[in-house]
C-alpha cells in the first residue's frame, strides 16, 4: 500500500491542479481576512472567527474535494489505474491510497488556509475575533475530520458511479449544505422530526446542544461507514 | 506438469451472456502463448481476469503455482498491457514511467530512462505524451508493462499501430526477453506475426477455448491438405467416396480440399480420368495459421 501511496503523492505534487485550486481558495480567505470582521460576510456569517470559520472550512474542504475528484477521474479516464490495480493484492488498495492522499491534501490545505487567515488578520490590525488556542485547535481538527468525511463520501460516490460530473455536483450540493437542508426539511414535513440536523455532518457540527466529543464521534462513524463502503465497492468492482 | 499460469474453467458472465465460458489454459514457464480469436471472443476478458483487473464469475486460476489470494508480493511479477495503454497525457513519458516505478517500489530515477531506451523512446522521454503518435503511445505502454522486469507479461494486441519496423523491434524485444526466461501471453489479430514467435496457441471463440496446441502440433495440423480442381465436383466426390476418402470439403467453383490420403494423388487423378472427369489441377497445400484459424472457427464439414 505504501508504494501506491508514494506514487499517488508523487503524481499529486506534480499536478498543476494541486496548486491552482488552493490559489483561488487562499486568495479568497486571505482577502476576506484582510477586510476583517467589520464587513458583513458574503457567505452570510456574522463573524469570522480565527479558530475555525465555516466559510474557511467550506471553501477549503470544497477545494480538497475538487482536486481529489479531478485526480481520481483522471486516473480512471485515461486508464492508468490498470498499471496500478494489476500489481496490488486487492483492488481496494488504490482506493485506500486515494483516501489517505485526500486526507493529506486536507491537512495541507487547512494549514495553508489557517496561516493565510492569520496573516490576513495581522494585516488588518487584528480586528478578527480570536478564539482560545485550545478551542481553535479542536475546531480545526473537527473541520478537518469533517473534510475527511466529505471526501470519503465523494470517493464512495465515485467508486459507485465512476462519474466525475456527479461527484462535482455532489460536492457543490454538500458544501453549500443543500443536501442536508433538504434532508432536514423532508424529515420535518414527512415525519415531523425537527432535530435530524443534529445527526448530519455539517449541521451536526454547529448544532446548539451537541458537544465536541459528540461531534468527533459522529464524524468518525460517518468516515468509517463511507470509507469502508468505498473500499468494499472498489474491491468488488472490475477495472474498466 | 507445473505451469506458470493455468486457469481452471474460468467463466465471466455479464447479465445473461457468458463473455468467458469454462476456459482452461496452460502457460508453461518460458512460453510465448498466443491467444487467438475474433473481436469479442473473450481474449481481453480472460487477460483482465488473470491480470487481477477483474474477477471471474466462477472458476479459478493459479499464477506462479499460487492461487490469486496467496500471491503476496508475487503480484509484482506480472506486467500488463490491456487494451489501450493507460497513460497520463499531460505528463512526459519519463514521468509516466517514474510513477509506475514508484508504485512498483523502484526508486532508481534512471530506471524510467532505461525502459524508454528499451522501446526506442529515449529521445521522446521529456515530451508530454499528448504529443506522442499512436505508435509511440503503444511503445510507452509496453515499457510500462516491463516495469520491474516481470516474469510474466500479459500483452493485449501489443503491435497495434506499429509500422513493419516497429513490429520487428517489438518481436526482437520479446524474443530477447524470452531468452532470459520471461513468459508471455499475447493476443493478436496479426496471426502471421504471432506465428513467428509463439510457442503455444489458445484459440478462443464465443468465450470458449476451442483448441490449445503447441506450435509443433499446429504445424502438423496445418500441413495437411490436397487441393483438387475438376470440372464436375459432385461426380468427383463420388469417386473420392469409392476410394474410401471421406475427409474432404467442397467449395464453389469445383474446388475440393482433401484432408487425408495425401500420398494418393495419383490414385485420385487416375480414378477421375477413368470416369471421364477432367482434373484441372491438383496440389499439396500447407495451411497458413490464418487458414487453420478460419477453418477452426468456421468449423470443417465432415462427411
């Protein structure tokens, strides 16, 4: 597995998309951070909190999904996956490598965004509300975990459908919270359940009464389920 | 006898159709095994299964004497080129090989260059693959298959898109590797070319293995016919029957192919003359591999 992971990382760091996508991402958060907290946010948030803003997370994690979907589909579309899948002990190995590579990209992009928000805040005279360092670390870790969850969901979708278009659309619908909003409304109107948001991924993270431990456990469970499902499907599927 | 690759009644079903139906092939160490069949016969399906890219619906196969789940690191001992070469068009030939080398656990940065030289792409290694010609891409695909110097190469139509010089180069490379003990499973439509290198053949039709023969056995079968041309084919067949010759086939234009009694050409012409049937031509003929294949796939009419 490590051989395949090294090959994936080698390709990742030589792919222009790995650098171009975060350039837009970082540019957005950096310029927003320079503007500071006295300007109403276009994403509809009241305050940009240095520890972990939802906007930062959405842009960062969406960027991760976009980059990884591009790399996965490229490998399948041009058939290079045949060169890998024929020399591993199971066809789930390349998929596991993709998941880990995505996790590494998540960490890199999150740290990069965090640093640029920090830098932007210094430039705007420190007007952005700062959180306690401990809280900040916890929030960043939570949102990174959420990013892994989203990535594993997209990977599951990709392994099932092999459709890049579907995965890009799902990324958009997921990170704009449209999917979760739809689920919440359906549960309310059909079953009169109005707290299903607590058990979802993004809404669950900001649910009023959900504690930090609950958030981590919920995300970890989603990651386990989506990740395992993606690996099982990959193992059973033929390489086209 | 132990084989490097043997399959046991491999079957692959898609819906209600069997793309592969109970195929059992036997590839010995050092063989160049030619897989022959029409488009859609099941050659690529078989190659994908033994390459690990696909699972069979039923049946088993052994590679290097081991079941597929017990191969361990032996998975690295096979190289494959299945259908189109899988390459990243925006990367150079060198980078494509480098990625495959890393995935194979080979960290030597000179190895991709060595492989490029082996297939005659040493001057194109730094060029993006999207600028390669069809033949160059195919060469790169072959180079990718050779990463790690595998013991078994599975090549699906490897000489597609090559000019005669390129075909010769690939043929010589395969024969050179064979001297070092590499085993090949090669599918090809260009039977004449395959016949120059193959040591064993598997003929596949509609998902089934029709025949498996060594080259020696095939040569024996191919050099077996007398072609007879007369002005009255029906009467001629009666003469053959009277002579006790049963294995023959009648074609349009009075042509008859006889698959036995090769040393009785004189008896045949005399008997025909006695019945006032003109012999317009008679000769011993050797089947080419194409002729044998077409007869085998089409079926020979037996009397």
